[in-house]
C-alpha cells in the first residue's frame, strides 16, 4: 500500500534501515503513553554504605506497552533521543518524580531524587524554568533534585551542556556525572561544571569483590572524586562483599540489586519502612 508507506518514504530510507517503520510506530506509541500518563517510574534506593541509611533514590522509567508488554528503557530511550521525543519523556519524568518526592517528604522521608537527563535535554533552554515551576508546585528545595547525565552526553555537546547545567546549578539543583569511567572523560570540561556527584559505572562494580583490578580502579575514582570535592556513588552493587569493600574505601553512596532493585512506589515505601531513612 503505497499511501501507507508514504510518510516513511519521505522521512527515511527503507533500504538503509528496514526496522524504521517499526521504530517509528514504537515512538508514536511512546508519545501516546506520555500524553496518557501511562508510563511509570521505578525508584532505586541510594544508601550510605557505612550507616545503612537510605538518603535518595534514582527514578527509572518503566513502560508496559499495550501489545508488546514490557519494553526496556535501553531499547526505547536511544530511539526517543534520536526522534526528540526524549524531551517530552524528561518533562513527564521530572514532574512524576518530584511529585513522588513531595509525597515522601510529607510522610517524613527527606530523600534526594535523582532523574536522568539525556544529551537532547541539554538543548532544551526551557528546562530550568520548568524545573522552577515544578519545585514551586511541589514545595521542594532545589537541592532535593539531582540530575544525572553521562560523560558522553556532556562531551557530545560540551558548550551547550555547560550553559544549561550552570543555569540549573545556579538554582541549587545538583548535578551527577553518570556512568563515570566509561566515557571519554575530559577534566577540562568537568571542572567547568558544578558537579556534586560522580557515579562509578556498574561495569567496575558488579564483580568488585573478586577483581583486584576493579578494586584498584574504584578506589582510585573514589580518591580522585573526593580530592575534587565530589561525592562518589557506586552503582550496580550486586553482593554484600562488594558493599563492604565500598564502605572500607569510603564510598559515599551505593546503589544496586544487592540493596534493592528499582521499586514501584508501594514497594519503595515498604523498603523505607524496613530501613533507617534520613536526609
Ligand atoms: P542508568 O542511568 O545507568 O541506570 C542504572 C541501570 O542499572 C538501571 O537499568 C537499573 O535498573 C540497573 N541496575 C541497578 N542496579 C543494578 C545492579 O545491581 N546490577 C545490574 N546489572 N543492573 C543494575 P534500567 O532501569 O533498565 O535503565 C537503563 C538505562 O536507561 C539507564 O541507565 C538510563 O541510561 C536509561 N534510563 C532509564 N530511565 C530513564 C529516564 O527516565 N530518562 C532517561 N533519559 N534515561 C533513562
Ligand atoms: Ca542514571
Ligand atoms: Ca549509570
Ligand atoms: Ca547507563
């Protein structure tokens, strides 16, 4: 049917990517899911290894597609970045996450909420005003919000990143460098950014207890981070021995399946009830 194929023909080269129509229809469905508020956020606790206190959470999007079932973020986030739909997703995620954060605060849990930004968000000049409005709406202080962005995203658009991230930091919003250690780090750029936290990529952490080389790398990143004034979080902590090692190395925060999987709000509340939560 030539007419049905027309939009794809105009926009894309079928020969170059035979999956294109399917990916476009997935992005159409994502747009609808955002508009209908049909996505969910799961929250993964961030814990202080030395005290066991839960001090924050990372919001991670979850999409159950009406026909395909669960679609993992790694498969639709890159597409949403390509098509620009990510900006809508980010706005939706910020609103949902900050409302959740306000609900926890009302229940007496003062947690810092981490939300992921992508490279395309760095071109969204309206983001600081939107965040201001959401903070005003929820009554949360700006430093309760932390934005996670990967090194590779920053290095892809360094000047734009610096301008936008400084505007956000001027408001008191905190900045975290995600997947630290796997991108092309440029300290020349990082030191121009108001970085609060670096997050050691989970590839260095998952077998920490049994890999001397990973221990050397993680320990070095912690010392480097601290000497630059950053808090250091390790993600992907999958066993107790690794968590103990991180405590000994002075790592500030840990996140991973051993502590908790990303949890839906009800399960997160249960988790908080069974752990000392602090701010
Ligand atoms: P990320 O930001 O590095 O998020 C951490 C990922 O590691 C999450 O996968 C989380 O479920 C997983 N994880 C946590 N603990 C462990 C562990 O102990 N072991 C292992 N093997 N994995 C662990 P998830 O939720 O599938 O998200 C994958 C990626 O998709 C995220 O990586 C992030 O880049 C992106 N993403 C997820 N939600 C959002 C969102 O709302 N906005 C944007 N821009 N990106 C998102
Ligand atoms: Ca992240
Ligand atoms: Ca990460
Ligand atoms: Ca990642």
